[in-house]
C-alpha cells in the first residue's frame, strides 16, 4: 500500500501529493494530471509543469490514473473535481480495499489543498512551486532517512545524537566499537549517568555546555571513559540542531580517537591548531569561548555561518573548500591556506599590491589617482561641471559633401596608423562628426537603427559639441580616436565572429559617447571636491555613470538627433541600451584588473587549452552571452587606452596631452586646498617618461598581451615595444620631457 499525503485543492479541482516510501531520489518532480477531458485548465497545469521543469503525465479515467501512478509513482497528483459525472476525486484516491461512504468530505480522503479554477499558467505555476517547497520537500527528507541512517551505520567516525536534554537517542556501530557499549545500554540514558573521565576539567565542561546551549558548534579534545574503565582521548565536534521555532532540538556529536603528541603523531589539523594555542591543556576550539579567539576559532565560526546560508556565493564556496582542505593538510600547507584566507578577506581581490611609494612614487601616484574614488573631505569646496560653450552647430554635411582633403584622409580610416591629429586640424576640432559618419556608414548603423543619415549626422554633432574642447586630452578628438580603435578591433576576424550586429552598433555608440562632458578632472578629484555629480552617484564611477546617462539624455531630447526613435522599445532597445551602458562603465579604472583577469581566465586560457583540437568548441566559448560581455568590455578598454600602441609620434602627442591635463588638476587642487591625488604630476618636477613607463608596466602590457592573444594584433604590439623603449631611453638619460634635448 502507498503512504498518502493528500492535498485537496479546490471545490473545483483537487490536487494530491503522494509520498511513496520506496521512491528513489528524483532529478525533477513527476506530476499526474487526472482530467476527464482536455480544456484550458488542464492545459494551464501542463504548461506550468513545463515551466517548472516537472515531468507530467495525463490520465482521463480513474483506472488509467491508478495504473499510471503505480508505474511512475508521481509526487504530485492533480485531480479535476469539477465534473462529478465523470468521477469523484475522493473515490480515485481511496484505497480499493476500503468501502467508505462516498459522501465523505474530500479532506477525509486525504486532500489538504484547494485550488479555485484559474487557467492562468502563472497561477498554476505558483501553486506547483508552493507544493514543491512545502509538502513535497518534506516528504523527500523523510524518504532520505533510511539512506542517511544507512550512511551513519557504515560511518567510520563515532556518532552520538542526543535530545536537547542530553538524553541519548542514537549511537552508530562505530561509537559502540570505540566505547565498548552496546546501543541498548546507552539509548534513553542521560549523559550525566555515564562515567566521566577525571581528566576533563570542570571549566572545560562548562565551556562546552555554554557554547552549545547558545547554538554554537564546539570542537576540541575531550577525554571519555570506556565501558572497561579506560580513558580515551577523542577529537569531538558537537553541533546543535535547530528545529521548529528556532529552538535546539538535538545535539550531534562526531568523535574520533585522538593520539597525544607525546606518544605518536597526531592529526595535522589539530597540530596546526596547537601552534596557536599551545598554552591550553584542553586545546578547546570552542566558538568564541576565549577573550582572544584564534584564527582557527574564527574560521570554524565563520564556516558554521556560511553553511547556514540559504544562498551561497562563489567566494563562500571557495572558503568552504579551503577550510575543508585544511583539516587534512600538513602544517606547511595549512599555514599557506591561512594566508590565502587572509587575502580572500579583502574586497580588492583584483587590485595588485604596490610597492611602497618611496620605491616607485610615479606608479603609486598614477595608480592611486586612477583607481580610487578619492578621499572624503568635508569642506566648502565644490567642483561643478562647466557648461560647454556650444556655438551654433553648422548644417550637417553628407559624406558626398565632405571637403576633398578630409575625404582623402578618411580613405585611410581602416588603417591602424590613421593620424587622428591631422583630422582634428583639418576639421577644426570636429573629427568625431566626420570620422563617426564614415565608420557608422561602413558598419550599417543607420540600417540597424532604422534611422536616416541626417539623424545620425545631427546626433554625432550633438555628441561632439558636448565634449569640452578646452580639455587637452578628454575632448572629441580622444572620442574619435577611441571610435577608430573600436572599429579597427571590430574588423578583426575573431572579434567579428564572436559578436553580432547589435554588439557592433553598441560598441561604436559607446566609443563615441564614453567621455562626453568630461571636465578634464579625475573621479578622485570630483569626490574630494564634493561635486554635485559625486554626490549624485555616491562617489562610485562618477564620470562613467555621468557619461552614460548624459548620452541617452541628449539623444532622446530632440527627435532630429534621436537615433533610437525607430527602434522597438521592448526587447531590442533595452538590450542595446544595456550593452552601451555596460561598455561605458567598463572604462572606469577601479575594476580594470577584474575585467582583465576575467577575460584571461574565461576566454584566453580555455581557448588556448582546446583550440588545437577543436575550433568549434573554441567558437562556443567565445559566443556564450557571458563571454561576449567580457569581449566587449575588453574591446572598449583597449580602445580607450590604446595610445601607447599607436605610432611613436601619436604616442608622444597623447602622452603630452594627458600629462597637461593632470598638471592642470594638480594646480587646481593646490589652489582650492584639496588633497593632491597625484603629487608626481607637478608640472615643475614631473618626469613624463617615468609616468609613461609606469602606466605601460602596470595597466597596458598585460591587458594588450591578453587582447593580442585573442584578436591577433602584431602591429600594435610592435608599436608598444618600440614606444616603451623610447620612454626607457629618455628615462635613462634623466630626461623628464616628451623628447630628448637637442644636441648641444
């Protein structure tokens, strides 16, 4: 016979959950629908099962329902109770040898849930999920009891389970062998009735009792007296089991023999622990039982909390694995793992640790300025974005109307050595409009966005006008340069095969707007100055958040320049918008090492491992949604800081421009009495070659090595090598300027 746990689900439809005592563990639940005829309600439950991942069967008669159940042993049975002329729900569920009156209420037949007719798939889905997390999971736990006790019976460690009043309720065979008792002599006895070893101090027993009564786990060395009268030293772990109402219902003690250090070699984990607490005779490791808990104490209490979490993060899984490994590791390994745990406690997991400022002040200052959000400062100083003095925009031109000299320059746009500074001069500091129109046309942006070329021209002019031409570096020429690098990368074969057209369009738009309205000051400066934007964005990715938000504000403000006006506002626009925002935010430097590390570990290393054997598997790695995201982030990051990989003359010019911007910031910080974020960028003392060497060493080399391994960029890497040698040569000459001094 079957053990029924039945649910009555409605005055119209009845649902039953059955617990079959011999059922094995299931990957997914099985549901039986007993409906006399197909209708919208049965369809709703069918699709709800499909959404929940449950396997579903349908029966049309009581006889076929019983036959199907005996074959499959379903966990949930849903019975249609709306049409009594077909069958009575309680009759279907009543065992055949019972002859109870048919007038019995459904609850007497075992139903305990009611579901009012509702053919909404969501309503049916919610009902199924509630049952799964309620009755069905409880039944699964009950089914597992036999398996759990079988495991305990064969376990090599001694297990003792007591009630909250310390009455012994279970011991396994290993416990019987260790202590010399038969379970019949122990079950039902209180622990105080058993002989105690005189080697246990009273304060140790109090410590154990106080610890476990508070719901904390205790672990340490304990002496017990065997039936023969001999004392045995045990390593004991006592864990309270919390039951209904949050009260302690049981204590589980796991014990194994412990051999003292004076006689034989003891287990590694305890010896590791003794180094830290060698003054304690009892070697207790109770959770928080000392005024000065050891690292091991804290680890055990932390692990207990981690194991009690409902949702486990990847980092907690890593910590769990490390803690488990320490239990059986040699002392040297356990010490190393302690160091690993200390490192994992920091939040800056992806940021390399620098040498002291005295060793390399240029690197320390540069990295500190780019990768921090500034020091908090309570002062009246504020830095507000200056409003760009936008002159009247010229009438947009088409590609056919571009002046011949500019059109000739744009013919070389697909070449990496394209000279953006010449285009800046020829267009009177409006390179973004002309280059953007050429690149967007070649990538079919207008066709994808379903907008006219005139709208695209207006948008490019609007974005370009929103850059500050007074900035020496973060101006529209830099935006055009990043757009050019982005387009160059998108044309590389492996990048092109990894991304779709939406990704390409998002990358081009993100490159064009990634620094719009940049004030020529760093995030650290804005936070220290208490700027309006720093307050708005809570000192977190201030500029990048502003660039992304303003780009969309400017775009949708006027239909004449709204390149998104004809895109479907549901899925496609949201996907495009999210991709643009994510790429702009990726240019923020505080997460630089995180992005690079994820790219290397998720894409470079797996591809290198399998590429020789299977190109199709390599493509699958690149084309997963998660890895496409990493590729897009890496693409725009490399495009944003590609200056050291440009031809030498361009590299020198960009180095001078960024240095001048940092000099101006230092000047203003001194004027306003703000913390000087990068002291080495003092125009009177700074060594530009040293700053470039530090930037390349710390940020550029590893990132472009990884990007080159993916996209194959030998020309760029050659430029990077030559430029690095140039700056090294100047530094060895003790030259602080951009170029070597003229010969005397």
